C-alpha cells in the first residue's frame, strides 16, 4: 500500500504541475519555484512530515521535498543556534544535492555544446 501511495502522490504532484503549465503562462522554472516554496510552507506547519508518514519515500522524490529539506534543516539549527541557525541549517540537508547539481552541470557543459 505504501508503494501505491508513493506512486499516487508523485503522480498528483506531476498532474498539478501539468495543469498549471497548460492553463497559465507560467514557465517550468516558475512552477518549480512555486513547488519548492509550497513544500517549505507545508513543512513550516509540520504538514509535510505527516505526508511523509502516509506516503513514505514517495514524498521525498518530487521538488516539494527540496523546500521541505531547506526549512527542516533551518528550523532544526534555529533551535540550537537561534536566528543564525536559519542560515546555517538551510543548506545542511541539501548540500549534497546542490553540490551534485553543480558538478554534473559542469561535467555536462564540457561534453555537450550549447545550441545558438
């Protein structure tokens, strides 16, 4: 059942993104940013943790999980270091993903040539 819930959650996120893309003038970049902010908003009120309990790992796959990770790390460090913990913890849980994106983007830029 957990596998089905994970599949349905990811499918729902993709369906919402496609509906927004088809019916508005927003670009994929705008929609991605919107979902990151939405995931951060849900985690601010501890709703995203409840979604993870129901859906499992499927909630950690879509882009909304990046916003969840940003806020989750920031709130954890805030309890420990106060206001400065926001900046310290924001990239604590996401540093690996950001570093991987930078490295792979660099490697792909060496291999592939951009179009004019």
